[in-house]
């Protein structure tokens, strides 16, 4: 009790210095949490992807499409239960900063994605309307889309203004499901292309393939690709998760850099904190010598320093962690590029661990010095 | 004899060279005495006081306090011994600035096997003895120099130590406060029988003591 009293009073006796250190620590812990969350958000798509669905694409590159005629041949492969078409549209809603993904899909797509929950009447309305669009809940919330709204999209890959009508809003089956995208009929895209640029018609970006058993995914992949071996457009079939991770891998170095920066932030605040503790301990050499003269042992003095460091780190970390949720929500709204941007329990645990490491590491040298202070020399420092 | 010093020597290393500070000191101090250690700067009086108080160790010789050879004790044992046997009064008071007068006085009792109520009773008693019963909740920076030194005296006596060591206790005080502190030390010695060893370079302060030890260049010149 007495030790705690002394620790807290010591921690706040230089209020400005302590407040600046706490502020720095809070910002560092917050920045660490946000940077880790950026990395998590990057992987969110892959995390939400299923390993029971396959994606078949052109073996050369995603930039090359596959003939729509492949669909029936894929469906005939042993172990395949369903096949859906999906083509990246890449259009712009009103202005470039409003970017969100749009996919031209065949109706079977929704059967392959049971995690997209949509009322039956909305799905039926979408099926009936060639220009109908389905928007995810996150997207609808962001732009205020409602069923029945006109949704004009300016094509960038497919020129012209494409008119859609929102026919349904789908929810995620759980909080990890990304619903910040739009689906519309592949047939609408294809028919329009047939009229305007027939050369581009009857091609599909990727086929999403359902398999009878997840354990069969590898074998089915091999069989699908075998069908198209030595054809004009060879295929590469992989699980949806591997497909998504392939995208993430393109940003590997950026992610690695973000990870490094997140730890650099902690190292910087460790240096600041160590400086604060060293200054505090040095200023109190006389007090430490007095305490030792009175009979307090080296352990008590070390505990004073560690306790003070822990108190400052705890307050700073608590503020940084508490600020995480509202700042992440603001960042998600302001940046608008991450559909899921929430600080995870794992990240909070890491924030706590980093604060604990900072508290201990910053206090080690000052604590050892305080514990070893020679009484006679320490008392002389007062004079 | 409370303090028995035989052929005590102490030197410090300065710039790689051993500089003798005390040489061949032999001195006895009786229980209940009030000794003033005098001498010019660098004569070794504070070093001798530190050795008697167990916060420094001699190079050679023997130093017994209340029958204990304190030079032979380990650091941990010496710390325990100081907590029980020595009360400190410093020139610059050395109070903990974040603790109130009461808490500063209570400090040495934290190392004693006492209940909170017992600690409170003893701390309040000694604070009233030094005339600061109404200043218990004041922090050191809210007290005058003389009052701070009275708190330090209360801290020095609260654990009822065997000896009280005072290093220039009036060195930072004005004349009136200094006289007040010296009178208080005399009271402690005469009324409570406390053994006090005081370092001072002030002849007037030394008059408060019962006996005088004069050091010069690390040697005992006169003991009276």
C-alpha cells in the first residue's frame, strides 16, 4: 500500500513531463493498434473467403478472360456441384473516391455464397430485372442506398454509363462477412457488349466453382485444369482463399513495411519512456540514498522505479486502447477503403503486451542504478 | 561502551589514487552521550559519522556499535541494522517531497513490525514532541527550513534508535531556527537519553554537545 502510494505520487510529481510521456505512449499504442488493424483489414477478404469454393481463372493472368463456354465443361467435372460466372466490372459511382467493387455474376453465384443473406422476394425481384443490382449492407449503409434506388455506374473497363436499379440488399451471415460490394447480372453486361463491342462478349473473368466436399478441393482443382490443358486458354483453379491471398501477396512488401513501422513506433516510445524514467531516477538519487540509509533495501527502490514506469505505461496504454475503437470507426468512415476496420482482441492483447514490454524495458537500467546507489555518494548529490 | 572504534582507517580513490581520509582513529562513545565532531572541511568528520552510522565501510580497524561489529555485516544485514539502531538527521533534511510530514515520520516505522494504529500513535507522538502536531498533513515544501528539520528529527527518533547521527543539522538554517534545533537535540539527549553524534563546523553549535571530538586531516586531534 505504502509502495503504491509512493509510486503514484512519484509518477505525477512532474506533471507536465508525465503527461507528455503518457500522451506519447497513448499515441504510440493507438498508432500501433491502427497499423495492425490495417494489416488485419488487408487480410479480411482472405479470412472471409471459403476453402470449399474454387476459383477458376485464366492461367496466364487475371487480365485474360475465359470463354463462357467453359462453364458447362467445368460443371461436368467430377466433384463439381455448381458453377457461377463472375466478372470484375470496375465502375465508378459518381466520383472516383466513391469506389466500391462491382461484379457481374450469374444467378448461381448467390447459391454459392450462402453467407450473403437476402430476403427471397428481393432475390426474386433481382432475378426478374435485367438491370437489377444487389448491394451489400455495408455499402448500402455507406451511401444510403435503398431498394428501388437508381444506381448509375460509369464504366472504366466497359465504357459508358450503366444504369442499375437496387433490387435487394444482402446482409452478411456474420460480422466477418464483407458486404461492401455490388452484384449485377452478367447477362446484362454480356448483352450490352454484344451490341457495342462484340469482340469482348461471351467472356468471363472467373468461374466460381462449388465442390461436393471441401476435402476434394485439391483433386477437383486438378481435374478442372486438366480439362483445359493445351487449350487456347488454360485455366488455373485454386481455392477462393488462395485466390484472395494471391491478391494480398501483391501487397506483401507494403504489409511488411506497415508491420515494421508498427513496431518502430513502439521502439521510439520505449526510448522516450526510458529517457523519462532515467531522468526521474537520476533526479531522485538523493532520495534513493536516503531511503537506503533508513534501511529500505535495493528491492524496494527497484520496485519504486518499475512501479512508476508501470503506472505511466498503464495509463498511456489504457488511453491508447480506449481511443482505438472510436478512431478506427472514424478512420473507416473517412478512408472508406476497408469494409471491416475494427481493432481485434488479438491486437488489443498485443497493445497491452507492448505497453508491458515498454514499462519493464524502460525501467530496467534506472531500477538497477537506483538499487545500486551508494548511500554516501547519493547523499552527496543533494548537497 | 556504546561505540568502540579501534585503529579505524578509510581512504577514497580519486583519479586512480588512494586518498586517505581517516587514519588510525580510536574513539569510545558512551551511551547517552552527545558528541560534536568538529574540524575543517576535508578533515574526515562526515566520513567518520558515515562509518559509525553504517552507511560506509572502513578499510581497516574495528567498529563496534552496541557490541556489533558493523564492518563485518553484509549490505542486507547492515540495512536491517540501520533501520533498528540509527536515526539520521541531514543538513538538507532529506525529506521525501511527495510525502506529508506525518508520512515522512512514519517512513522508518514501515520497516518495523508494527500495526497501522501503532505507527500512527508513534508518529503523532513524536510530531507533537517536536511541536508540529498541527502540520502533520503539510508537505515539506509547505514548511520552513526549521520546521522541515524538526520533521527530520521526528523521523530520526520515531523508531527509537540506539544512536542518532546528525550531519551539520543547523548548516542550512538561520540563527533562530538553528538554536531551536540544537535545543531540541539537547532535550532528546537529556530528557530521553538519546545518544547523539553530530558533525558541525560551527563552534556555537558544538557548545550544545556534552563532549567534543576534533579531527584534522583525518586524525583525531583532541577528544574532550
